[in-house]
């Protein structure tokens, strides 16, 4: 919680008399208590903005919280005062008055004036937030049960993108740049929400909604699908990774490097297992069969939304399965998340190395995905969904196959 | 037949009216029930008081069910990665918790009060259409039970109470839960709609002589506005549910994106209903505390016309704010700006009410009974809910707050703080009127403080949890997103769970008070609170015909002015008790009306209501059941239309000795 602004605003209010001052202090104390009672470094804290849009929202919000707080303290103080002063102490029955119209009208106009004062900046901020003219970079965002896909179309923006890049879970953007998100959904309504960067926007099938994203500094910004989207809604997360311009160029170049088959024996076996078991749904760009023919996934034949995460360069990301689990271990995660903005880029671009690979979660996932993340992936339910899974089914892989696959996946970067 | 009583019209006797509207002879097998004791006297009753009590009991049962669902939700969320419920069960739990609390507890409990007290407050002997009243109760019961049978038939609905398309469609919600939900709410909606028509007619046509609209008790006014909202809101949700039914059961494509549908259609339909619904939930409670506060302050409601008109204003403006539930839906900035400003506008009449309640107490002679405590508790908690409402009328802020626990905090302060606390004020205030015994005040105070502390511990921390980024409707939360420090989101989630159980204990105290302690209480005096409005001008509990003599009304707060006289001079007021309420009621008995005709009970409302869930099961399982249900419904409608106006004199034991009229005379009971 940011407390400094709230604090000053309350002391700045010039209350005329002693009772007013008492109430001011009470409001201040309440605000102070509230602030002291909050979590520190919560990754999705709306009161800790880290980008232009979120900052605009916050700048609009806190004075309104303060006004609401003062009004609340005033009203409750008056009620408390009346309740104590006018309790039955044997006084005579009071005058049976039905009210004083002048007082009533005055007390109707007063809140109306306060609300007009609130409405004007609201509309101004709203229009500014929806002004996308100055965006310099476009990312297409697509939600489906229960993960986000990010694709970077060919464009002059984002420092120039010559071939499309498709990734998932983590959206990498250049820092200090206005990015235009164009979002939709392949199945039900999802909502894209990175609290420290901007408010949320629903991503609705059949519609394309826009949202501006900008991060002041390099770093990692947590988000979560905010519109209830079915069984595993709680496991649909995403992160925005902001890199400085040089690091962003490095990231782009790496994403577009040609695919090379691994060298190690186990990883090669893993590649074969991947082709046999995974490539029906999961694309790895550049992978070919023995004859050199590119292998193209056809998730539309297998899963309901017709898409599965593209796993090209998987290990340049930190998360998998809808950003619900980490590919890096806890120590490394702490290091990356708490890095200084200057050092963040290098740490992130190092991707996943053997020494900090979080093998446990990925192994469990490969063993039985629907056990780890609830999904409608039960073969017995297929008749209800036109023979299509939603999410990854249990592939009944052997432990050897899983070992091979892990060795192979670790090479994808 | 419903007898529209107009005691002022001496030219027409009731038996003449019967002859004009119904067949006088019975059809032999079509009789009207006459039992006044036993289960039949409840199942076939058309007495608004019995129906009101049944509404209350049934709503309380659903309240307990919805509360258990809430308890399970909070248990699941007490710690990270909760495992009390599976994802699937959790999604069903929050969907059914909201559905149960809104449609099966708060609305019918408000209907219980409206049913019981509107006729009493306006000096009528029953509602305008007594059989329709019974129908609406039984339809509600069967609809609510039908909805809850889904638990045993493959699981409850799992799409959230807002049931956004296309997540509500069969591929995404393959169990029958959503079918039960859509059909159950259509049935319950019929109950609300029938009830609304009935009560609106009652209020407009059956007020006692002298009771102009601006002398009408404030609870009746607020309940009347509520019924007007229901009259227009229920058809909207019914249309939406009807489309959903065809979408899921008969392969229609109203919400199929691949067929060109726009999923936002459902959102508009749902919230055009859903926002007025908020006022449907809170206005009856506002009415209740607007009765309670004057009584226990010994002052009239401050600014009665302002409270009436602000209620009516809420009733109108409430239709123009629905899209504030959709600020993140992608409506475009112009629409969002308009709805943002209109939402702020509705805060004004709401604020007027809070100011008037406070000024009612100002300079009064406050008596803190449990009812009064709940009323003051409502003002405080609803103020908090109203102010947090203003913070998300600010659309840009709302894009950060919507679908987080901040919203959960807000609407529980409104619905629980503004709605449920008012209903509890009503229980304690009107219990002696309904049952002739007061609820125990000592337990009542435990009840109040446990609920007050419990609700603030449960919903208060949710403001923090939400603003710090925890979305709603997640079956698990994770440490990774909960922040650091002692007061992280985990701490507050645990506090909220503990609060829920304190709240639960408070409600158990109420149930103990109402069910067990109640039996040990002595009979209440006829005027335990020194009350002010017309429902007290009769015995407690009221006789079947409510009033021995139809009262003539001269003032707002009629009963106060009958009891007290202002003997002060000029600006000096001094109120002296002239007549006690006992004497006033005895006076009424002495001047009882010679002929009091009450509507006869009927077999058909419960039969007709029973047909609806059968048809609904038919939609889900097999068309034959639809035919069966339809046959029962048609038979019931014919029975309803053809049954005689009254029971045969020979049906009574001992047989009634009516003269030319076949009605049961209740004069001089």
C-alpha cells in the first residue's frame, strides 16, 4: 500500500473546528490502520502501480477513497454521537416533527455536488485511458481455457518484427513503451489483468478489445484471469515481462533463431517422444520428421478451443501451464522477481538452466496433467464435447519417456 | 373468489358481488377446503398471514443452506491451496450460494414481510388475489426445491450466479446443473411476478378509507416500489433464462459465437434485471428500518416525503445503471462514461435515506431494543457499502476492482449490511405481532453483536484482499501472489474465515431464540414497543380477518395519534397518553363490522404450482414429463376457474347456518 499520498491528503483538509479536527484525525488513524494492515510486495497490488495507465487510475482513485473515508467517518461519528446523546434517559416525548424541507434539500444537494466533483475527473481519466494513438508496439492476446497466448504480428513497431513470434504464459514487452494489446478469446470470456500496469479488460470470443500496457521499468508483473472462465479459472495466470530495448532485441532474436535438434542421446530420445506424443497439439517451430518434412501440430482436432501452447523456446519462459507453475526453482524465482531493474534483463534472458530447473512440477504435469490442474480432459466425458478435450489429458507416459521428454524440453531455448 | 373489500361501499353487499362474478352452485366434486387446523389448513390456505409465515420459514431454511455453502467456501479459502472442495464443487458452491441467498432467501423473506404486513398496514383483510398469493408461495417452494435437487442429480450449477455466456453452454458446463439453475429460476420468477401483481393491486385498491398514498406506512411504500421493480425486472431475466434453456436443451444458437452471436447480449439482459434486483433486495429492508427507527426514537420518520420519493427515484434510476457491472466488458469509453455518471447519480437518493434515518434519531428518545440495534447496524454497514459503491462508480477504478474481493466486500456490505440486517430488525420488531410473544432480548443482543462482529470480520478484510489483487471465484489462492509481511493476504483470508464462523454462531443464536427460547417466553403485551402504525391496531397475533372494524385513517402514524394527544401550547409540545392500545383494540371489537367475508381456501394453487417442476424435469430428462406437467397444470387451471366461490354450508362441522349467502360468516368472532 502506498500511504504517503493518502496521509498528506487527509492532513491537508482544513477542518474548521475541534470536532472536525478530531474527525480528521480519526479518518487519518483509520487510513493509517488500513495501510499498516496491508500486505507488502503483493505482486498484484492495485495500489502499487508500475505503469502509466495504472498510475492514472491510482491517482484518480486515492482521493476518492480519501473522500469516501472522510464521509464515512463523519456519518458514523454523527450516528455514534446521536446514539449516545439521545438514548432514553427519561426525557419527554420529542416534538413529532416530520422534517425541515430546507435542511433536506440542502443535504440532498451537498452529496450531489461532491459527486459532480468526482464525476468530472472520472470522465477525463476514462477518455485518456482509452486513447491508443501513441502506442508503438502491438501484441495480440488470445485467451482460452486456461492459458493465454501472445503473438507478435509482423510490424514496424516493437523495434521491428519480421517474422511472427508466438508464445504463451509470459508476455515480453519493451519497457517504457506504450504497447497496444488486441485481445480476444477462443472459447469463453476471459479477462486480461495485470494490476500494476492497467485495469482489466474482458477478452470476448467474436470481439477484439484493446488495452494499453506500459511498464516504467524492466521487471516482471503478475496477472490473473479475472473473469470466471470455468473449471480451472483459478489456474489461469499470466505475467508481463518488461525488458529494456537492448534486452528486448536479444529476446526477439532468440525467439526467431532456427530450430536445431538436440545433441545428447537422452534429449534426442525425448525429441522422438515429443513428436510421438506431444506434437499433435503442441507446435515447436522448425521441428521436422526423419525426412525433413516440417511437423505441424493440429490442436483443432484434439482440444476444444483449437489451440495448445506453442512450445518453441519453452525454456526462455519461467512458467508453464497457464503460468500456474514455475520452470525455475524457488531461489531462482526470488532472484528474478526481486532483481534490480538494471540486472533484471540478464537474469531473465538466461532462461532455465539445469541448475535451477524446477523439474518436480513439470514432471508431475507430464505424469498426469488433469490431476495437477483440473481440466475437462477425461476420455469418458468426450461425448459431451464433440470428442474434444479441454486442456491436456493424461497421456499415460512411462517414467522413461518422461525423463527423455524433460531432457528434451530443457533444450528448447 | 377474491373479494375486493371496499367497506365504504354500502350499496353493494358481498353476496351480490359473488353472484356477479362466479357460479353460485358447486360442481359437486369441486369443493373448497374448510379445515382450520392441521396441515390442510396450511397447504390450502389463502390467508396472507399464514402464507407470510410459510414464506418466512421456507426462506429461513434456504438461508441455512446458503450459509452452509458460504461456510464451505470460506473453509476452502482459509489457507493457500485449499483442498476442502474440488475445483468443480467449489464452482458449484459459490454459484449456488449466491443463487440461494438472492432468490431463495432475501427475496422470499422480503416477500414474507410484504405478504404479512402490507394488508395489515393498509387496513385490509387480505390481499387482492388470495389464491394467486398461495400460488406464488407454492411456486416459489417448488422452484427452490427443484433448484436444489440438482445437488443429487449430477451437481449444482457451476457458472456463477451471473452465468455469463458462453461459459454457461453445454460444452463448458456439461452437467445438468445449469439446466436446473435456468429452469428453477424461471419457476421462482413466476412466483415473484405473480406476487408483484398481487401486492401492487392490493396497495393501489385496498387501502383503508382515509389512507392516501402519502399517509401510507413507509414499509408498505418501499415494498410497493420493490414490487414495481419486480414487475419489470423479472420478465427481462425470464427472457434471458428462456433463451438459455433453448440454447442448452434444444440446440438454439442465441449465445453461440460461431453462429454470429455476441456474448455481451446475455450480460445486458442479465444486468438489466440484475441491477434493479439489488434494489429489490435492499428496499424492503429500508422500509423495515424506516418503521423501526421512528418507533424506538419516539419520533416520526424524518422527511417522510423525501424517503418516499428517494425510494421511488431509486426505483426509476435503478434502471439506468446496469452497465456499471460491465465496465471491463469492452463497451467503449462513451457508454462507460454515461453509466459511470448515472451510477453516481443514484448515490444521491441513497444518501438521502441515510441522512433521514440519522435525523430521525436526532433529538429522539432512543430505546435500544434488538430491533433498534439491527436498524442502527444497518445504517452503519450500509453506509460503508454505499461509499465503497461510489469508489467503483468511478469506472477507471472499477477496472481494477471489478471481479476482485473488493467487489465481494462491497456487495456483502450492501446485501448483508443493508438487506439482511434489516430483515433481522424486522424479525425482532414484528415477532410479537406475528406470534404474540417477543423474542428473547438478551439472546437478541448476543445475536446482534455476533452478527455485527462476524460480518465485519468476514467482509471488512475483503476490501484489502481485493485491492491487493485477489480475484473472485478462484477455488484456490496461492502464497506466490499473497504478498509478504504479517498482514499478507493469507492473514486476511484467515480472518475472513474466522469471521464467517462468528457470523454463523450469531445466526445459530437467532435460530435457538426463535425455535426453542421462544416457547418459554411469556405472552407479549399488545403494544410492546409503543408502536405507531396501523398493523398494531389489532390483536397479536391478528385474527384471521385482521381488523374487527375497517379502520379509518386520519394521519401518518395513525396509531400514535390515536394513543397520544398533544396538550402543549404554541411551539411547546407535550404528548400525553390518552388511550392505551388495549382499549383502542377493545373499542374496535365493540364496533366490529356486521358481515366479514373472508376468501375461502383452495386446493388448486398448490396443484398448479406442483405442475411446474414436473415440466422442468421434462425439459432436462424427457419430453413425456413436460406433457404430464402440462396436463396437471391445465387440470389445475380448470379446477381453479370452476371451483365455487365458497364452501358448501354442509361442509362445515358443525354446518354453517348461513342464510341466502353461502359464505362463512365471521361476524362477532
